[in-house]
């Protein structure tokens, strides 16, 4: 049961392992082969000399996502420490650094690690597939999410986060933005470190009287400041200023959070306008639409990532574009919850006009999957269908950009992640192409987005460390994790009192 996890994981210091940590190593081979010149690589920053790589990821078709969006056929990525050292011809890099261990990617597609810009790690994962898909508007939150979060212990948060991180890694996500509904942030950050994912962490931020985990605006801001100071920028896990958002924050909390983000340099994220309820609430209480009210308060800006922003008026679109505010687009959530994205969504317009846009998968009550490639396909398909125009800019290649370099730009990390270029973190994914969805091989962007999904993810490296090898997580014992989760799920459903019932009767077999 979950108590055993809580006992094993305490928010003291971040260890090398965790309750499910494994010691699986990367299987590499040494190769020495002559070749030609390679692309430039950075020095070590001290002596001026180029460091020797620790690993060559060799022979794959490398989707660089550089400014020219080049794909290097049969290319190699050289990794030194946690950074990309060079990207170029396999023969040239082998010649320059003979005997370097290799990860064989021949016949595969190598992409930058993908970015999930809005992912709830707690509350829903232990109730997976129990939340009905025919609930009345708001019921998925009021009748399910709030009771589940209120019943969550620190051990539940740890277990939920491990499940979420492992699933994201298995789907090729190397950077995860926590959505801001974490009651026990230190155990969650610990779980993220254990799994080996890069990401952000915040804590529950609302000042709604009587609500679970609520506090006054000054108290919420103190909590958030502690998170930002504990997890500074540049680490594997970074602290963000997180509010629940919607209509669940006072003006004092909204403006205080924005000031905290600006003064510390930590980004800020919150939910807004996935459905019509937020515009209705803001118009009633402030006389303005949600984004317009944030603009009036001075909350908008490059520091802010809004989750959803589906129901927007023209004035709100202009405010987002003019302020540089980013948006995390989670199409599966809106479809599962029937929130009206096909009627109101303007994300493809934001993209076409140079807005900052990323993809997210949201939560177990709103999508049930962290497969960012499926999300990319849905984003591209919806853009075409909603406009009744297959020529819109948000096609397969653009959707893959949202999952990588454009997503990195939206979350303020494009200088570190999102493309395979010298000096950036060595976050990459090796996609196996042996499945039927890859036969015959064609345009890589089309096959990744329209044909493939997370099942093709073979290997994942985060900061040069192999966290997935041969379709299995190397950092966490998945069998033990799933066994623990089964017991914790039953316990949480009972404690929370949510009405978990199967769609069809489950009867003994005779």
C-alpha cells in the first residue's frame, strides 16, 4: 500500500536512486572507423579544448530541429557529459573520437526529446480509467479531481508522480511541466529525479476559502517562493510559480504571483478558459473576459504559460500575441470533456501569427494518455478540420515543432532543449522503425505525427543518461511500480469516496 512508498521517499536530499531505482546500464559497443569532417562542437568552457565524448548515438536519421530543420541521414550525435558535443557524419565523428562507446541507432529516427507543457502528476493517475467520460460540465473537477486530490497523501503523490514520469519517458517526453496541483511538491520532485525526467515543479496555488490546500494570498505566495528558491533554474527540476487559475484566485494572488515570477525569473503557469465557464465567471465578477482581466492587472507577459486558452475573443487573442504570453494546448482534454475546442479554439491562428504555443496532455480526467505524438497528430488534424482547410500552417511538421523546439520556446527553455545542437542538453529519443507504421519509409515528419506514436520509442536519453532502453525504463522497476499502484489505487478510491463504477458489469467467469 502507499505507506511503504512514503516511508522510502522523503524530501530531504535528492538521491541517486529511489524505491524502484534500477541499475540498468546503456549497452554500447566500441567502433573505430575512418571518415570525413563533422559539424562544429563547443569547447569545455575552461581550457578551450574540446572534451572527448562519452557516447556516440550512431547511424540514425537525426531530426535536428535546428534553424534549418535539417535531417541528417545516417547521422550521429556525440554526447559529452549532459550536453550534445557534435552532430554530424558518423564516419567523421568515429574518426575524431575512436573507441568511443556507441548506441546503435541504424535504421532508426533520432529526434530531440519531446516536451509536455501541461501534465498533472497527482490526483488522477491512481484513478486512471475510472473517471467517466460522460460527466456533466464541471463534474470531472468537483466530483472527482477535488476529492481525489484532497485524499492524496505524500506517498500517493510520490507514486502518482512516478507513474506519470515513467509513462512520459516511455512516450519520448524528456521535459514535463507540472500543471500546478501538487500538495506535496518535495516528494513529487524526488520522484521526478528518481525517474530521470527533466521538468518543473510548483505547489497548489489558490486562495478559495474552504477549498482543499487553500490559503491566503500571502501564504500561497510564501509557499511558491520557497519552491522557486529550493529548485532554482538550471537544475534537472526547476521551481515555477503555479496557480490553479480559472476563477479561483483573487486579484491580489494573481498580481502577487506575476510579480514573484518577474522578480525571481521563474516562469508562471495557470489554467484559463478551457470551457465557457471561465469567461462567464470573469464577465460576471470583473466585467472583463479572463485574458482581458489579466491584461488589466498586468499579469500577462513572456513569463506566463496559460494552460488551454480555448474560449478567446478577438481582444484576448491580441492581448496574448502582444504580451508574448505562451499557451499550452491540450486537445485531448477538450474533446474528452466536450469543452468546445472545435467551436471556439484559435490555437492554429495563434501559431500562424507567431504566438508562443506548446502541447500538453493534461490529466487522467482529460485525455488519459501522455503520448505527445498522438497529441501532435490531433493538433494538426483539428487545425485542418476546424478551418475546413488542409493547407493551414499547423500540419505535421509544425505539430512536431510544437512538441520540440517551439514547445521549448514556449516554456522558456529553447536555449537548453528542443533541438539537437552542440551545447544543448543531450535529451534525445531513438524511434524504432521496424513496425508496420514505418513501412515503407517516407517523409519523417509525416510518419512521426500521422503514422507513429509513443510505441515506436525505443531509447530515451535525458542529459546524456539512458532512462529508457529497448522500450523499458532503466531508472524504475516498472513491474514493482505497477504492483504498488494497483493497491494504492484501490485504497485511494475508497478513501476519497468517488463513485468508481465500471461501464459494464464485471461478473465471475463460469
